[in-house]
């Protein structure tokens, strides 16, 4: 990826995908699809079991309830843009798949995910996703927020989004916010701040400024790598999609461990960011997530539009 401070790369001009980058025979791509489904099922097994019992988990169900993608979507494997699947006539009706000319050597009935078809149908989304991936990775990470965005969502209010008690009580929670500094750069966290917390934030993120403010140290930006991969659909290899899901899952755990809620009944051990030790642990893990997130952004861009990571 580009080094911090380097010029942001322009949105690529996606050319019609007449020639595949590579070809997978039926046996190879079927095996990958089966392995992907097995891995996805393992990742979603507990969620699906809870759903069948009518139970909810305040930490682990978030990726399904907030992002809205179902386990069935996660288990569907795609090879990535420009990868031709031989003998894949059943994928002819799949969105953003295009037939591969027989002269390419793939034989009849070959289809591949087509980046140009996606960009033609969804030009604004293509530009947005490219900007969010490339620009975020090109910026230096910021590591001084200490997860206070969740605290700002319950600041000075008796009504909380999550019906879970505060482990420090309301007064103790408010004091942590007032003794710290709100530095949230992510609109989808900032928009849930309480009215009293909004003016305490260093910035005022908006949907329009999101591509300008997003940075890799933000936990929510790291979780959103999964969202961007999902939005690209078949242009992202299934293996990368599941890696992005695993990153989002791991980030969600830290997000709630560092939150003000008492989640002991769900086995969550808090990262006490109100202490020096808790802040140090948070930043250490935050830096690791930033590295993993940027690596995934690079892999998605390379698979999608051929940009070197």
C-alpha cells in the first residue's frame, strides 16, 4: 500500500474484462468453494445456534445485526475479479459474472466476476469503496482514542442503546469521558454520541467527509473492511472475505472489552481503559488490528482492480 502521506491513487478506469487474469478448472474451484463453505459454517455456527434458540449475544451477534449480512451470504464463495471458472454455466445468472470467450482457452461455459460490469452498474459505489480502502490505508493510524466512542454513546444519559448495566455506574462513566479526550474519526460511531458528548469530540465527522477522515487505527474502520468486501461481492476472493470477517469479529471483541458496559454475564473481561495499563493494552491491540486491516485493504484492491499491495 502507499506509504503514509503519499498521494492518493486515482480511481482506476476499469476496462472491459474480456481476458481473464487466470483460470481455474472445475475440480479446483469446486474444492475451494467447498472449503470456503466449511470454514464459513464454522465461523457462524454459534450465531446460527443462538438464532435457532431465539437467543441473542450482545457482542458476537453484532456483525450480523449491524451489517445485515446473513450467514448464507458469507458462505458463498467467489474467485475474485477476472478469475475464470471453467465449466461454470450455473453461474451465468449470478450478478456481475460475465461469460469468458472460448478463444481465451477456458473452453465453453466459463464465467468470471467482472469488475467493469460492477463499475458500470454501481459507479458511485465503486468510487466510494475504492476511496475508503485506498485512502484509509494511505493515512497514518491514530492511536489516542482509547475506545472512548462507546463511552460517549452513554455520556450523561439514562437511556442507553444497549440494555446492559455500566460497570462504573453513570457518574463514573461520565467522569472517564470528562477526564479524557474524544477523538473519534468515524461517522458511524460519532452519530450515536449523546447530545452532551457531541461538542466534546475533536472532530465533527459527516458522511461526506468520511473518505477524508477514515484512518486505519479506528476499530470501526477495521470492522468495515468486512463491509466493503461484502459490497464488492464476487470481485473479492472468498478467502479474503472470511479473513475480513475474522478481523471484524476480533475487533468487535476488543471494542466491547474496552466499552463501559458490564458484560461479565457473557464472559467478557474488561480492558479497563480508565487505567494506564488498560490504555496500553488497548493501543497494543489497536496497532495490530491496524496492520491486519491495511493488509486486507491491499489484498482487496489487488484482487479487485489489480493494484499492487
